[in-house]
C-alpha cells in the first residue's frame, strides 16, 4: 500500500464526529417544525386541562390520542365500602 492508503487507515473520515465533540450543525427545518408543533400541542393540552378542571367537577388526564383529543375524562377509582 502507498502512503495515501496508510494515511486513510490512520485518519478517520471527517464526517464521523469524535466522541464528546460538539456538533455545529443546525437542526433541519423538519426538526424545528416538529419541535414547535410539540410545544404548541403541550400548551394546548395544559390550557384544555386547566379549563376542564376550572369548569367541571369531573376528572381529566392528558394523554396522546390518535383522534386528536388533548385531554380525556376519567372515572375516579372509589374504595369499596367495608
């Protein structure tokens, strides 16, 4: 092997980051949009939960839903009378 082959074996390619190195790459537009959407949904969940607790005597929880529900009503667990 020539000198070029020896150097390639010893020097890792620049595309692989070193452990502990800081990446200066900016997040992609999709990552930025996904993060903003998650924050918006979290804010909507919090507002819906606060509104439900303030205006209802029921119990509600936040849970991800494939149907778009931000909060779900739940039945309280009652202790059996002894």
